[in-house]
C-alpha cells in the first residue's frame, strides 16, 4: 500500500511538471500587449512645391529648332532653378513647366542658359565659388529633353570673372561670355584664358595665351600680366577677336583658329591697370571689327 502511494505521488508530480512546461512554451508565442496609441488629427508635414514659374515667362530662351520649347535659369523664393517650358496649346498660351535642376540654398546659382544651334543641348553656368573679388563658374550641359532627376554633364571647364564696375555689377558678379560654334560641338569661352572647348572630345585649345607655367583652378590663368576680357567669333568662324590687358593698357587681339597665330590689331592706353571693364568686339563683317568706338580692318 505504501509502495502504491509513492507511485501515485510520483505520477502526480510528473503530470504537474509537464503541465508547467507546456504552459511556459505556450506563453512564449503570445505577442506582447501594447497600449493603444491615441488617434491624432494632425496633418502630415507639407511637401515642398515648385514655385509658379509662369510669372517668369520673359526670362525664357526659345529653342532654335522648336518654338514651343524654352529654357530659363530662374531665381526665386531663395532658390535657383533650371526650368524648361513647353507650350501644349500655343494659341491659348497653355504651357507646362518643370525644373530639371534645383538649388534651394541661394539665388543666382544657375545662370546664362544658351541653346546649341541644333537645339539638342543647353549650356549654362553653375556658381562654384565666390571669392569676394570674383567668382568661379562651372560650365555645365543639359540635354533639352532630360527627365527630372537625371544628372547634368559638367565638362570640367571652370571659368572666372572678376567683379567690377557699379554696385549693380558687384551684387551678382559678371558672368563669362560663351558662344557656340555652328557645329553644336565647340564653345568659345571668354574668361582667363580665352579657350575653345570641344564637347565631344572633352578637350580645349588655349586662345589668349599659351598654357601658363603656374595654372590655377581648371582652365584659369594666374598670370596677372595676361588678363583676357571679352571675346567674339568671326561670322566665318576663322578668327577670334579678344581683349587682353597688359601693363601698358588694353589690347585688341586677333587669333587665327587654323594656325593658332596671334596678332595685335588695336591698343588703348589711359586706364589704371585693373580698372578696365570688358567690351565685346563686334564683327561688322568677316573682315571688319567695331571695338570701343573705333573700327579695325583685317
């Protein structure tokens, strides 16, 4: 009888252990209970919206091969944008606007959009560094039909222009003069130095001087005695007329593209060194240039 009691007690103890183990295992699968979160009616943060670019219609430059397509560099609301405009109903004046590139941390970051003659590329300037006395700009390309979010192409040309003249000039600086060749591949870039840039080859040719012995940032001369100013391409694209400051004054120079030969064709003296403001030489014909109230014949 005593033996049977011990067996019964052992069975009861074993059953209790099994029940405890099963109960513990079941509890591990019960997800933790969390307090219900109170419902709020607060709206989500508003998403940033593009400005109304239609108020800047007078700033758009029309594509030379598509009169319904235009581009502009617009500064507003503390930001800067490269914006395309396409007329969907030209007669009614209905258009769609889209910023392909945006910089939200300062105005006048993008400047001077120029269409290539074939209407396939937009070249513009992007402010890289403002040094107080002048500013560096990167020369950048953008295909006219690029979707928003695609990166523009930087051609690794950095140009420089000093601030000069009145306070109106000094506020935003004076941007370099850039001109497309008819082939929609080469660019005449008037800075220091004047260069011809080949887009397809990503190469350049010095115009206003030979490669300097102590170059500064990309495509920028540090030669204080060879300060180039404005430049222009002849109608037949055989010559480049450009301004060059030296210790004696301002020179009008002629560069022959085929040979690389440089010739002085004009000179002005009288201004204190470094006080000149650029004045672009104007080609009256393939052999005549108007510059600073005088005429010069090749």
